[in-house]
């Protein structure tokens, strides 16, 4: 990586194994994370991706919070939290609107703190789901999907979100109901 890149020019993902991994050991590091140049289209697969010190001793570590999404459940305005794997996924919200980039997986939770056993589970028996979608920026060959799955996977001990689906992505099966698959 060129020495001219600053922390603002880097995208930081999940934490590295130790505070001494790769470039983290060069400074008094208190938070070592896998990172890559934001400008590199290869993203986390960049040849410049590595463990770097995200926060040094004396710097304040901001508290990460999942974005809030306003929805209506049984006629009541409700706040849900859009949770996602921070290392390869992202989402942003604006009131009732949700935006995300490609290759994403998002989970709805009724609590801000991550807990794979506390996903939002509406009672759909006799109910309905209403949403608007803008597919104008979905490229050819990409599938924008909305589906429900019965999570978490009880036998998945590797993925903290404990993902499962009907196609056994990651080797874990669970019931799935596809609402939309489009591009």
C-alpha cells in the first residue's frame, strides 16, 4: 500500500486475530482490523488488503450501531435494526427507506445489539407484507431478492449470524419462502 493513504482512505472490516498482526504491531494499537483501500475496486480482495491499526492508544473508538428502519407492524410504528456482517456488507437507512450495495445480506432485529437468537419474527399468518422497490441500479446478472428464512441455524458455529437457507448455502438448511427475486 502506498504510504500516502490515510485511515480515511481505508475501509475497515472485521478484527484481526491479535493486536500484533501485520502493520498493527508497528504502533501502540488498541484495535487491529482487516482493511483495504476504498478506491480499489477489488475491495477486500485487493492486493493491498491486510491487518492495519484502526485505532491507536489514546484514540476514542466510536460505538458502532446498526441503522434504524421505521416500519409498521399491525398498525403500530416500530423501529427495527438492520444488521449485517460489517466485513463485507453495508446498509443505510433514512426513516422507512433502506439502501444497500451489491453482494449483501441483511437481517432485521428488534434490538440494536447483535444477537442471532433475537431476529425480528413477524406473525405472517393471516397478515400481509407491503414494500416498494427500486431496481433501476441492479445490474444484469445480479439478483435482488427478498426472502424469509427460519433462522438461526442451530448447527452453524462458524457464522455469527448463523445463516441458513433452502439451498444449503454454507452447508446449513432451513425453510425458506421467496417473496421476490428480480433484476
